[in-house]
């Protein structure tokens, strides 16, 4: 199998469309989105947890133009209750950027990709192209703050300074793709076929069958010094129903992460083809794996100071052992998502979907704004609470006369808070800040929410401001639906 090369630019007939989920907090998954698009496109490529890509060449010829294709996509997604943005461009990166600003469609003119990308900031390459934070930090320090500035640097200079990352930057910023989007197997594609004499009608049995095949395939490429960047996975039932999808990751898949993605593909497919969830109307008789693109596997150079230690390696072995015992879904790591609710700014993500061995990836995962930049996020002033109280504890906030304190329509406290009662215990309020109002989805009667946050320093016992010897704590209180709640504490 040939190792993928770095093209300069792709031809205009390889235009692609990216459909992105607009609401990151939605219960709609990328698997459901890809399943909906199957009514319009024969094969789609799942780029990440929020974006699905498909080639425009076939649909344009079938439906008679780009405008008609994107119109059908938007109408279909709205019919299925999925809020999306559609971007069309000559490269994957430009299409993803266009999808993020689409209202609901943004089309980049043919041969206008480089011009479209030129003013965009390099910081967003972490979100759209998996470029490391160290590389982006160095680009900023060198004064290369936009993709146009990077594209103006000779490719040889970028390659000398950044190595393989420099080659990728030169291609991406010029409007090309490191791996050209394609939706048919290359002539030299490696194909693995798993056939079952007795068709499998149980999801767990199908997953076990494909997990073994995927692990063997990924490990075989690792031994050859390669990583799999794009792979097509197809399920065929005994009634010749087919569920085919292309999975892509520019840095290559790990076996566990790919199995989890395929699990979602299979569950989304079975949900629309089953009489009851988990029981297919026809058993799976064949599974086909086609490797479309590979890349050289990068070696990690140990640092003279810091870097990976024996304790890190022991921790990784322990995590692998626990995963083998309880499964990938029950082993999670934190990931920052942002938003207005402190209880949901960090979410638990399956360890199979992230790279726990790469310190840079772990740093991006937990650093606010790195993985999921948020605009208009309404976060609290200052630091977020170090400990979230989940579920929140009901409290009473009282003024100096023992009367309840509320928040009026102008987001102001009705009285100065002096005391908090928590489960029968009384705490005096020494200092307070706020309220910090949050109004979400005011236009939606079913999902609208109005909350006011107050940060305060409290002390146990009766109010005695001159005494500083008592136990003091910093709390985050929230008023919602005329009731106060303790939702977080500061360490």
C-alpha cells in the first residue's frame, strides 16, 4: 500500500461539503447525522464528533447543481430535527470553516479556497486540523498569525523548522488537503473481509467480530511503521442491506478509538432498521474493511528533562488493564466543553476516543478553549469552582432580618445576603460577588432556563466579622425557579 503524499492543490471537481452539528450540547450524534445523509449521498466520511463530509461530484451530477444538493441536505436535516451548518469548498479545512460560519449554508467559490483561508487565524487549526498547541504557539511568536501569512512562507522553510508538521501546514494554508477526500477504494487498497456462515443478528456479537478484525488490521500496520488515517467500514446483511461509512483522522486511528466509532455507526444503523433496539431485522453476514489512506508512524523522542516517566508508563498499563476488564465505555477522562453551567463545563469522555499517551493532546483536552472554543459562552467571572456539587444541595439565603433573598427582573439582589442555611447548619456570608445572570433559550418554552449565580465566602457559626479563626469556605450558589442551590465549592 502506498503511503499518502502531500499534494499542492486538488482539482475543482473534488469539491466537498461538510455538514456540522450546530448545537454541541445536543443529543443528536454524528452517527445520526451520517445516517440521515445516507438518503442523499452514497458514502460519507465522518471527520470528528461534529462534522460529516461528502464529495459533491456525484450528488451534483445527480441533483443538478450545488445549490440543489445543499438545499436538500438542509431540508432533510431539519425534517429529522437536526440543526446543521453546511460548508462547501475545495478542501476539507475550508469546508469545515465554512460550515462553522454557515447560516445555514456557506459556499466558497471554486478556486477561491486560498483567498477564503488567508485572513483566518492559525489558532483555529487546533480545532479543524488537529495541529498541536506547541506548533501554533510558535507560529504566533514568529508573527504568523493568519493562514495567509503561513502560506506566504516558503514550503522548504516550514519543513526545515517544523518537520512533517511544516509540510502539512504549507498544504493546508495553501488550500489543499494532506489526504485528498475520496469515496472509492484506491486500486491498491488493502481489503479485509469477514464472512459469517450464520448471520449475526445481535449487536454485541457483530461488535466482537469487527473488534478482532480491526485490532489485527491496526496492529499489522503499526508493525510496518504505518498508521491508518482513513478506513471504510461496511456491514452487509443477509438481505443485502448495506451500511457503509468512511472514518478519517489525520494523525491515524488507534484500535480502541476506531472500535468505539464503529459501535456508534452500527447502533445508529440498527436503530432505524430494527423492530426493537439491538435486534436487527436481518443478520449481518459480511463485514468489509478497506484501508484508503495511511501515513508514516511518528516516533516519540524522549526529552532530557520531563517527558514520559516510568510512572506514566505504569499508569498507561493500568488503564489498559482496567479497560480490558470493564470495557472502554466505563473508563473515562475529563474533557473541557465550556458553556454557562459549571456542572457541565467538563464532561467524561471514553478513554477509547482520546490519546492518553500524548501530553500535548491531554493538555489540549482539559485546557479551556483549546478543543471546543466557545463564543458567547457566559462563563463565570474569575475561576470556575474546583469541586462541583452534583446533584446540587438545596440551601436558603437570608438577609440580616432572616428574610429570603431573591433576584429581581433587573438581575439585582433584593437584599444584602448575610446568612446561608445548609441542611440545618447556618453559615455567615463574609463577602459575596454577583449575581451573574444566565438566560438560555428564552425563545423555547420547553428548554428555556433563567439562572443567577452568586459567589461568596462563608464561615460557620454566628455572624462575627471580626473573627477570622473559624472555618471559611468559598461557595458558588445558584438561584433557579425561586430556589437557591449550592452547586460548587472553591478549593
